[in-house]
C-alpha cells in the first residue's frame, strides 16, 4: 500500500472514478480508515479545498460531485478516528 493507504483511498485521492466503482464492486470497505484515521468519503471531502477554484459545471467539478454522490449513495460515512 502506497503511503499506508488502502487502494480505495488512493482511487479517491487521485480522482479515479472508474477504479472506485471497481474496488467497491469487488468488496472494498467504503468505511475503512486510512493511516490518518479517515474514511474514503472524508478523503473525498478533503479534496474539496482543491476543487473550490473549479468552475461549477466544469468537467472536473462534475466528476468530483459525481464521486461524492456515489460514495454517499453506497453508504460511505464521514468518519475519522481520534488518534
């Protein structure tokens, strides 16, 4: 695992929508915590600080929103550990 992150966290971090879906369909835990203690949805939300400058309606913005909605729709929770 790169940077002590699970494959799903890396797919989220690097905005790989198709890989996120493949990993989830293969049984990846959408609420697993990485070494920061963050679930994949937290990782996705944290990316929002980088997307704030995206123009609403742009391809990058739409892709970000689609990933966020997908993770939320499949039951991903916004959770972290206290460490």
